[in-house]
C-alpha cells in the first residue's frame, strides 16, 4: 500500500510540474489565467468594455458591437464614476469591486458633465434599438 501512495504522490507532482511548465512556457495560456482571475476592470476591458472611453465623447463606432447588457454597464459606469449608489444589487456589487468607485452620499445628476450627459444619451439610443 505504501508503494501505491508513493506512486500517486509522484504522479501528482509530475502533473503539477507539467502544468507549471506549460503555463510558464506559453505566455498566452498564462495571460488567459491572469485575465480569468484578475480584477473586474480587467475582465470587462478584455471583453470589449473600456470604461476609460467615457472620459471623452463616445462614438457610434464605440457602441455598435455592444449588446444590451454591455450598454447597460457602460451607461451606469458614467453614474458610478461620480459615486452614485444603485438600487440594483448587481450594479452596486460590481462597482464596489473597483478601486476608483467611491460612494457619494451627496450624489446628484448635477455632477454629470456635458460629456457624461452626451454619452448617456447616445448609449440610451443604442439600448432602445
């Protein structure tokens, strides 16, 4: 029986070493796992949602490939960047994962810039399609 455990342990160690070699040898596999287990911001950027685009006026090109759930996130990111709290549990939980999100108990839509208002309107136009 002792020999069986030694064989199993040796097999497990060999498997772990093989996985480590594969991950370290092939950068794209490593990048996949880094992206899979990284922050939500990295996840969304990896999947086409770049909230940094909200710093300037969005274009139709920025939105044309996004589905309704992605458009919802982009629109609500505008508000989240000013500290709005959300009644929707999924949105509130999501924004709280970001280091840049700070709840603002004094939030009001008056904090929105002209660019923010423009982006919200354009996103809503695409959501309505």
